[in-house]
């Protein structure tokens, strides 16, 4: 009995172990299935990605128009002689209006013998293609001929586009020769010296801005070549023609200069087709306009808004008149010049022939300054002397600073600006002049400074950046100095004595500048250090460290393209304790040193340790990791010393 019980116990124990083993096996199977699921999921994800890649590579057709993107473009165009391309944006109203016409064009060219492919590209998503073909507006139409892009700048009609595409598709078609003249040291003087007026671009083949300008410049050249007489446009490869570049002080690209019979003048006009055309047409006219009647002079004085400049001469053969014209050519972009041969006008002005007359309109005249300024011009008078006289005396003691004249009239610093509701219309002139007269009382005693009044609404952003938009005062004041710093007067009831005290404190260096700045980052340990207005001096101007600083704008497409490259650059040099890779939003922060000029985005400077007053601007080469690294290695001071010691 005892043996049977023992045997039964052993049997139960064995069965229990078998059941436990079976249960464990099931558990292991469950565990195994769990570990296999992620693999299956990954395979599914990879399949989905492959499907997405295949979707990108697949060329679809919508209403007869092929849909291309960064992924399928090269394969699609590879075997095609001619392809019509439209770069569009989904939100663009012009693109939406053009869509039905473009589909008709596609249908027509499909029936061509041989058929011609018509495609469209969403430039907002196909960023690589948009960049490759320099797309800056929508819709942009280009004809691809054997892989080379041909710009189309005709009207957006079926008839005209189809005709142009068929023309380009012909086997013997070749691009028309450039209208823009190519100049070298061998032909430069001959061409330029014999032209009444010619625009010359000094460029570098690798320069991105030059590449962007090139098609607009050529379009302008074509347009201006049709004028009578034509206005020629020319270009010089400054990297090849180094002697010419040095001769005309070319230090950046592109540099454009206007030449009149061989004499150079700076070009400060637009850089797109119609802007260039309009600017050069205006420049081709006489620099000074003849005034025929006394009534016109009186209108200048009564209703004018700017300095009145009139040269009084005997005739157009007067040597003094020729010198005056030469000076006017130098300043024609900044001032309006007039001349007269009328004895009646000379009598009214109480001057003799051969006299330059400068007068302020009635609203800017005051007892603290001459009503009329006169310069005796002889045939031997240098044009530069006339130019200097005009620039020196063109501004009234207290003028009206506006957004339209700011750059041309009020660029000199220090500038004392008084903001209030400025309105010279009949109903508000008395109030405007009341405050201006108080400013005049101070301005007369500080001739070394420029004084101006400005409408607070015209400069609302500037007033806000100065911290004065909520001051509660009718009149606010600021001083802008040579280094780019700005000083705001503490809000209080405005009077001449208050203004005088503020200007005197500035002169003695007792004022603290106002700095526009984003908040100082709490965590600034990334590969690229973020600089704001309040930390510019501490980081960029640190005399112990080399600093590479990028000034960018959040909306800038080139800045967005640079961002991943710049981050990788920061990672590459993160281990260098004496080198800082930094960036700053120049639209939201003040740059507190005027040596770091930003005229476009992105702008990159290298600030060497021990010599922060002479930053080195990155201008050569592509903005890629290789060229930026080379730029750093060439100019680094701390790292180079370390290498030498090693």
C-alpha cells in the first residue's frame, strides 16, 4: 500500500513537471512571437517606405501634364530632346488661372510630330529643382533643350508658348548669342570710352548672387538694345580680368558701375529686368532739367519738399554749365538738379550767370540759417567742389526724415530724431512747426550733429524698438550714433531745455544705449551658439576667442538651406574651446558693432581673437561644409597656434 502511494506520488510529481514544462514552452513561444513582431513591423515600414520611394519615382499624369519632383525629374528628362516645364506653387493665384491654359498647351504639344512632353513641378516641395533652376516667382516657365534650360519670358498664352517650344525643338536650333557684351582688358577701354552710357557688371563665376542676376541682366540687355539709341550692358569676369577689377576697386560680387564716356559712377539701382531697364533709361537722360519760367521756381519754393538746386548759366556752351552737369551726374540719384538760362529767373534770384543756388522750401526756412546759399562757378571749378558744396548744404537745420528720403538724406550720424505727429498740410502745419521750432533752438548749437523730425506712425517699428511706443508722451526723442547704437530719451514733457540736456548727456558719453534683443537663451550648449542683441558683445566680441557668426533672417530661403550645413559645421568644431560657431537672427536683434555690416542674408563673418574690429567676411566659394571649414582653418588664430606648438 505504501509502495503504491509512493508510486502515485512520483507519478503526480512527474505529471506536474510535464505540465510546467509545457506551460513554459507556450510562454517561450509567446515571447518569441513578441520579439518577432518588431521585425515584421520594420519590414512593413520598409515596404511602405519603398512604396513611397516608388511613388516619388513614378511619373504621373494629370490632365495631360506630367507631374515631376526631385525624385523622378532626372530619369524623365534624360531621353527627351525638349520638355516644357512649369514651376508653380499650390497657393499661387496666377498659377491657378494659368492651369487650364497649360493643359491646352500640353494637349497641343502631345499631338506634335514628334510629341513634346509638358510637365509641371510644385516648387514649394521640389526645393532642389527650384534651387537648381533659380525659381524665384510663380509660375516660372522654362524650356528644357537637351538638358539645358531656356528661359521663357513671353506672354502666357497657348499660341505664343506653343510657337516658342516648337521653335526650340527644331534639330538645328541653337540659343541666340548673348546681347550682354563680354569685356576684357583688350576691348574694355575701346568699348567703354566710346559709349555715352553703358552699364558694366563685374562678376565671379562661382558667385550665387551673380548667377541669380545673370538671366535678369541679359533680359534687361535685350530690352535696352531695342531703344533708340540703344543702351548697352556689359560684363567682366573679375576673377580673370584682375587688373580691371583692381582698377575700379571691385571688392565684392556682383559690382555694377555706370560709365559715361569712360567715367565710372556707382550703380545703386534694382537688380531685376524691369528695374534695371527703368533705372538705365532714367540715367541716360540729362542729369539736370532746364527751368524755363519764373513760376516754376516759385512753385519749388512754395510747395517743395526738398532742397531746390538751380544753376544759372549763360548758355549750354558755358564751361561752368558743363562742370555743373558733371557734378549733377555724380549726384543725380540723390538730388534733383535744375538749370536755367533765363535772365528773368537770374534777376528774381538776385544772382549773376555762373552761380549755383541752393534754397530750402518755405516750410524748412528759419531765422537760424541762410535762406539762400550761393556758389560762384567758373569754368575752372572742379565738379568735385560743386558736389561737395551741394552735399554739405543740402539739408535744412532741422529737416523732415521720411522713409522715402532716409537712406539718401539721413544716413550721416549722429542723428537726433524727434518723433511726433508730423503733418505739413494746412490744418496741421502750425502744430508741426511749433515742435520743430523747439528743436531748432537746440540744433543751432550742435552743428556737428544732424537733427530731424519724423512722423511717429512712419517710424512705428523704430519707436517700438526704442521702447517709446508706450511712453504716453506726444513727443519722443532718440539719437542714432555712428556705431549703430541707439539712445532713447526718458519720456517726459518735451521742451527745448529737455532736448538740450539729452543731447549734452550724449555728447559727454553719459547715456546707455537701447539694444533690441530676443531673450537670452537659457540653454545655449548646442553645436551652434545662439547670439542675441544683449549677448553680442560678450560672445562675438570676446577677445580671447575666434568666432564665426552667421547673421540670418527666419524667412530667408538661403538661410534655411544653410541651416543643416551650419549645424554640422558646429558639430565638427565643437571640441575647439577657443573657437565658437554662432548665429544671430539679425531681424530681431541689434548688431552692436558697425564693423559687422549686414546687407543680405545669410551674411557670415569671422571675428578673430585679438582683432575684433577687423572681421573677415565670407564671400568666396559655396556655403558648404568644405568651403566653410577651409575659411575657418585659414583665419583661425588659436587653433593655428596649437598646431604649431604640437
